[in-house]
C-alpha cells in the first residue's frame, strides 16, 4: 500500500514539474446555490438560496484534464423554519478535477470536488457545528479559454453538538457557477 502511495505521489509530482508555467490557470468563481436542506438525525430544515464566491488554482497536465485546488466561501443563508433563526455560511477547500469529454472551442466536461468544509451557524437548534468532508459532482461547458458554466450537486457534512449529544449534520444543494480564468 505504501509503495503504491509513493508511486502515485511521485507520478503526480513529475506531472506537475513537467507542466509548463503557462499551463497554470487562476480562476475566479461566482455562483448561486439553489434551495437545499439542512438535515440531521433529529431535525430537517429547508435552506433558502444563497451565493458563493471562490478562487481556484488549476493545472492542465493533459489536454483533456484539469486538476487543482480551490477555496470557496458560501455567504449566509436562512432556513425557512419558524422554530429557529438560522443563518448558515461555510468555508471550503477542495481538490478539483475536470475531465473534458468532447469539443474544441466549446468543450463539455465533468467536474468533481473533494475536500473539507467548515460550516458555521448563529443558531441551529442551539447547537455547535464542526467541519467535516465535502464533495461535489456535476458538469460544465467551457467557452473558449476564459469562461466556464457549471452545474453541481453539493454535499457539505459536519458534526452538530446539541446539548452534549453529537449527531451528523448535512447541507445539500444544487448550484450554478460561472468560472472566469485569468
């Protein structure tokens, strides 16, 4: 197992080292999160829509593959529940991969993200949230070299501690994003 891990890390390092400096892209991301759900073992709340913004640093080791890292902030969003006054926001860091399937000037691709999210709320059932894993999957279209439009399913996970009782907490939503490459 350790040999395989060392081999994978060595191959990725060689791939990054062999990538020309101009193949590194800096992306600005702006997006809209559609209504979603805050869900735990003890309760479920409907989340209102919200916005997010982020930055990505991407490499293109192959003509049909982009890999990189990104950070994203989700601006506060309310719940529709009348029992609590919950604003939830998040910070997320993730590894990102885009696999381009077809096209030349207009390219269609699949995207996946896997990372860590830190959810915070001013009041969800008087509980404390702590960060956990995050994943996203979706598709996108690239127009030329500078603009991408994406649609993603997102799952943000956390632990919630309500009066000393810990439970899993999940925030799921769909988002539409525009990505500007510099």
